[in-house]
């Protein structure tokens, strides 16, 4: 069924992390209902809003990293494209920042 998609380890880890975040957020919401909060975003957000915004930003970071892989090879004189683990760590860091400060 999934023959059309290349399931590499980073891809699987990324999707497992998303599923785990959704599960944790569901339990957290049941145990402690969220309240609107205003952070650095120009609107009041709930935890779910911040998670959604953070996941979108994480996806864009990963897509940009994949799209710029060959450019990074030229800029930094690398022998091969940089590892997608770099974009994964960067995107999860940005997601954590958005969840904490937004």
C-alpha cells in the first residue's frame, strides 16, 4: 500500500513524533483545559493553535531544507547533501519555541 513512498528513518521518526504530539496534546487538553494566551504572535492562541502553527512551520523548514540541499552543497563545499536530521532538529526546536513563547 505504501510502495509509492520512500519511508526512510528520518521520515518515520518525523511522523511518529507528530502522532505522539497529538496524543500527548489530547491527554493534556482533557486533564487541563487550555486558555487563550497572547505571546509573540499577533493573536491570542490556545495550545492546539500553537501546535498547528508550529507543525506548519516545521513542515516548511523541512521542505526548504530538502529543496536547498544541492545549494547547501555548493555554498559550503560539501561532498554530499547535508543530513535531514539537521532540519529535523531545527524544526523541532522551532516547534518547541512556538509552543513555549507564542
